């Protein structure tokens, strides 16, 4: 349960777990990089907490990606599907 | 003139660092107890101890003195242990300074302190009516004071009870350090 009422109509999805896995980064390491508790990264990944704009920018800076590559209003398609579809395979 | 504030600020920073270290050590304690089920049991135990305190205050000066003292100190001991354990198991959101919390923890802190504040207001109104009800009875002042104490203690434990009840199970992955293979 999150202490904040989350929008059911406009949820925020993120790719944190995939991006961490790609870079071999633990939750603790990402948490350390953006100066939050590791449990907050877990809550973000589970969708129990939506990040502030400041935290979202800090996370994007760690992965060197734009915000729309990490957070979205729509569910992300799996990266492998996206890569192979765009590659024409 | 400028030295004093900077010394004070440096002292405050050192204190925050110490508190941060203390909270880190606490976060590693009782790992097998960090489940929602255990936290909820402790929250219920603390709530029961609060009710025991109120019951003891209600019989103060009307029942034999030993009955009051046995009940009062027994529930104080049980409640104290439950409160201490919940304090450890719920982490810095329950007691640390706001500066040590991140945004998610601050949201939790805001929620539990607001609920605690609302419940405390209600309990103080109950204490006020109780004081009016016993005002003209023998030892009315003592009885009102004891009930006020019991309800005040109850109100101050509400944030811990709410947090202990609402926090989910800890996710073991949150505490894994490894994974780096670059």
C-alpha cells in the first residue's frame, strides 16, 4: 500500500528493473546513486510509489536516458520485442 | 558572529550523521521479523496494551490499589516492548528526522503523523468528557489525570500502530548489494 492515492486512470509505468538488469546494477546501487532508500527503488519498480520530477530526472541521469525512455503513461513493450520489431526481424 | 551558526550547523550535521548510522544499524536488526504478519501482530499487541492502559486508568482509585498497579505496569511493560520492536521493524519513518528520509518515506511520515494527530484530537476530547463526568466524584481530579495520561500515551502510539499495520513485507532484493558485473 502506498500512502498516496495513485491515479488509476493515469498510472506511470517505468523500465527501472530492465535498465538495472541491463547494467548489472542492484537496487541498492541505484538507490545510492540517486540518494534514496533501496526500498524506494523497489516501491518504484512495483508501482507502489510515483517519483517526483526531481527523482525522475536523477534516475534518468544515472541511465543517461530521456525521461520518456524510462517513464511512460502506457505500459512498455518488452525491449527485445521492440528491438527486433524495429530491426525488421 | 558568523562562527557560531557554522559551528552549530556542523554539530547538527554530525548529529544527523550519527542518527543516520544508528538507523542503518537498526535496519539490519531482526531480519526474520520484517514481515507484514509480524508487524501486524506487534501493532495489535500495542493496541491491546493501549486498551489495557485505558482500562487501568478507568479503575484508578475505584478498585484496590494493587489491581491498578499490576494492570498499569504489566500493560506498560508489554506495550513498551511492542513499541520498541515496532520502532526497529518500521525504520526511520517512525522516528528519524525528516532530513534523513527520502520522498517516499516522507509521504509515509506525513500520512501516519496526520492519522495520529487526528486520533489524538479525538482521544483528548474523550479525556475532556471523562474529566467532566468524574469531576464531582471522589478523587475526580486524579482519575481524570490518569485517564488523560492513558489516552495521551495511546495517541502517541497510533503512528507506530498504523505504520506497523500498513507496511508491506520487506523485499529481499532491496537489500542485495551485488549484481555489478561491469
